[in-house]
C-alpha cells in the first residue's frame, strides 16, 4: 500500500478538498492511504480557523483522509516558506509517505520544479534582495526575480497555490526528502475568491448564517452544523475582538514577535494600542512593503505571544488529531520508524523534552485564546488542549 501526504488547512472542508483526495488516490492507486498535516486552530492567512481543529480533522477522516496530524500554531502563522517547510518536515519525520500531493493552478510539476530551482539560485536571491532594498514586498521582489530569470513562465508566481507548491518543492529539496511530489489542478474557484469551491466562499456564507450545502460534502455539513448548534462556530475575529484589543494594548515590546521586523515593530507600537477595531489597526499598519497577509500573521503572533525563536526550529513532535482503521495501521508502522516522538495522549509530551513541553504549552495557550471566540460561554473553559485525545473512527 502506497501512502500520500497532503499539507492542508481544510478551513473548512469542501468539495474541492474531496476532489483533491480522490484524484490523489486515482493517480497513485485506489488503496493509497492519505496522511494529512493540518493547521491548528489558526490558519496561515492570519486568522482563527472557522471551526476547531478536531472538528475539521473529523470531517477530513469522514471524507477520505486516513490519518490527520497537527501543524502547530507557531508554524502555521509563518510565511508560505515556513508553513511548507514545517509541513514537509512532519511528513518526513513520520517516515511512511511515498508521495507529497498538492493542488496548484498550473497543474504542471515540471514548471513548478523549474520555478523552485530558479528561485533558490544566488542570482534570484540577489535580485530579490535588491528589490526589497527598494521597498518592495517580498512577493513583489520575488516576482521581479522570476520575471528576470524565467521570462513568460514567471507568471507561475502570480497565483497563490502555485507559490505554495513551489515552497513545498523547495522544502523537499532542502530536507532531501524521499517523497515524490505530485500536483493536480484545483477544483472550483481560485484561492480566497468568493465563488466556486473556495474555502473563502464557504466561510463567507457560514459567517452570514448561510450553510452552503452545494459546496460541502454531507458528512462534513453534519459536523459543522453540530458545531454551530453547540455555539462553537463559525469562529471569527469579530467574536473575540475585545480580547484581541486587550492583548494588543498590553504589549510593550513587539521586537521579539515572530514576523515583526524591519521597522514593523514601530508601526505596531504606534497603532495597535490606539485603534478601536482590529480592521482599523491593520489598515493603519499596512504599507506597500507590508501587505495584509504579513500584517495579519504578525498580529496573531503578537496576540498569542509567539516569538522569533520558532523561525529557526522545526516541530519537535508529531501530534495525532484523528484517524480511521487504516490510519491506525499507518500509525503502528510509523511508531517503529518515526524520527520524532508521536503524541496521542497530551500528557505524554511531559516525558519527551523541554522543547516539546514548551511548544505544547504554547499550543495549549493558543487554544485557551481560541475558545474565547465561541458564542457558547460554557465551552470557553481553559486547559482544553490537555484533555483532548485523537478522534478515532472505524
């Protein structure tokens, strides 16, 4: 049996995600096992996940995934490069995946590999740095390097899933991974569009009290309806805005926060403690050099107390969120060969090492903050992370 890894957020799970899993199996073999590394209660764009990680992991298992691992919050709230590198490192450490499968707009692994190889050259690095010195954002500077070195093929950098795919390929090369990369065309709307099978379109409807039955598989709908009925979703910044503003107004030094550098700390100090809404804070901080995506991630890192030390490390453990019978078999195999400790019961982290305990404590703290955004006050109690075992479906 072959095994494919998928790095994902499923925020929330929809038919496009189902199509990716089904195409992966179709391309490799119907008996292919699917291992997902899924973002925590937060997402890479800098936001709360619309439903908590265990609900999203359960939806994934019911729709074709076999084993779901957690990508811890500090690695979620990084740039595309950091997000991709951490996800690849976790799949490498599990030591059971033969393939890495990801969606892209290009649907051309040769073109994406060419772009990945080009962007890590000294010439590309030099051009990118020159543009950054001129005040460009990183994405604009990288696009300039691609335009210079790739000609018409540089357009591959203009679409977000291509960019993330390129980062996966860079991470595979950097870590000397044995996983074989494969890509396929995304189904439905573009990333963060409000149409088609985009997670953004689904979130928009959910937050307007409109369940998009035509965009989400039935089993996932049942899970999300249950979360909504219980007052645990959909979660948004608005739900916790007062708590967010309170934390931002208590921060005296932004220089230690992950993602805040190059003068951004001054902009946070000036605006984060003065404005009455999160949206106004981001509007004030945003410049040509600092796009919304970076501002949002930095803001959540500040709220959650995530500091720059995480920029130089990779996840120290593998945490299981959910699995089915096949996933249980994969886990048994992985426990013999994994290159990192595997956590099924939270308390077991205390017997690993100080680095792991520190990360898990940080994760527990981020969950304590996440639940403050629940509408049901009875589910806002603290220390939930320490009491949550994997979901097992047979």
